[in-house]
């Protein structure tokens, strides 16, 4: 009976811990431009290997990458060889496939290592829109001094000239929204910030007083 009670206690404790871990990774929606501007490193890379590192309670996954292009982070680390992430998805670890896809990966540098996670922006390269690729190459840089303010409930208004109102949350959630896919919030020569799509005409369905 004692052995059975001990097993039951261990089982319940492990189940409770697992249940808690599943709820542990919660990310606030972030526009790709903010993800770009807030990252130390932004690269296009292909994963060519992986190794589970025995550090921390659940381990860390180390991905070996072949860097194709760097968009941000030249002064910090001009060439990235390894990307580190939590081994468990419940702890916001990212699962990347080896020798299969090219990825856009954003991350932060800590003690000389690049770390990424589910709350960072990462995506298969061929799933990025043309506007997002242009943003990585040029446009997002122009908006790092701007502020993208999420709008969850109407009405929403810009409170300063450097704000763009992000309305994707009204019908979508995060990176999958229309503004996230096709717009950058950039600073104009006049000093104010507004949404910009380039060649496309203004989208009147986006509710923003500063929409071009």
C-alpha cells in the first residue's frame, strides 16, 4: 500500500507539473516590425543539424544553421552558427526541421549565444509575404523609432504622431493578420509615422487615422 501511495503521489505531481507547463508559454501578439526592431539578431538560415544540450531541468536544443543572410545584428554577431531554444515547446521552445526548409529566425543574444522561442518571430521563408521580405530588407529599419499600438476594441486612436494603430486583433491574432502581412509602420519626412505598403493603394478597411 505504501508503494502504491508513493506512486500515486509522484504520478499526480508529475501530471500537475506537465499541466502547468502546457499553460506556461503565453505570448503577447507582436507585429513583425516590432519583432524585427526588438531583436538582436534577424537572419535567414537553413537548419543543418541539431543537438540536445544537457543544461537546465529540461535541456536546451542547439540547432546548427547555415546562415543565408543577416538583416539585423551585424555589430553584435556578424555570423550565426548556432541557435539555442528550450527543448520543450511548453517552455516556448521552437521546433525546426533539419535539412528541409529555410527559415526567418529572430532572437536575442545572451552570453555570446543566440536564443529564440515561440514568442520570437520565426517562419518558413517561403511563407513570408513579399511585403514582409521588403520589410526585412529595408522598411522595418525605417520604423524602429515608431510605435505600433495594438487595438483590441473599437474605437482606437493614435495618441501621438509616432504611433500606428494595429487592428489585426479585431479579426485575427498576431502575425497572420493583414497589416502584419502587408504593412510597415514607417517614419515620414514630416516626422510622423504611418502605415506603408509601397505600390499598393491604401486599404480603407484598416481603421487608422494615419493610414496613407
